[in-house]
């Protein structure tokens, strides 16, 4: 079992910045990829950015050059630095962990944190 707790959401004006953090606990040694997803009202949940256990990042095209994902394996934390934010970044942001356990793969999610960008 893995538990994920996000923090750092809030409201910001367009062009501003926010930083999200996610703390993992439990069987953290089994975590493979960690990432951030978001879900806006009426839309499907989508990948924002992820990073493998080896530190290789992956970004959605919509956030490339604006968002930076970072991971500290020793501290079991994941962060998302969001710069030059746009109103379309408004969503609930979820921390995600892909866990390898007993030969299978499992998805774990945080409770989500609201991010609102006003124009």
C-alpha cells in the first residue's frame, strides 16, 4: 500500500506561479513512476507530467516549457513547479504513483488539490 498526500494548491492570476508537493508513504520502495494528473470540470483526467524512478521526466505538450516536475527518492516526494500559468491550467491536480507489487502493477492516487488560475 502507498499513501499520497498533496499540498500547495490555491489561486493565482494568469502569468503567476504555484508549486505542488506530494509526499508518499507506505511501501515506497515499490514505486516506479510518479506523476501529476489534472481534471477540469467536464473533462477527463489527463497526464500533466511524470518522472520515472531513474529521474526521466515526461510532459504534456500543453505544459512543456512552463512546468517542471522533480522527484526526491530519498525523501519520497514529488513536486511540480508551475510557471507562466494560464486559465486553462485550472483543475484539480492529483498525485499518482505506479507501483510494482507481487508481479502486478497498481495505481495509487492522492486526494487531489484545487488549482485555480484567473485571467
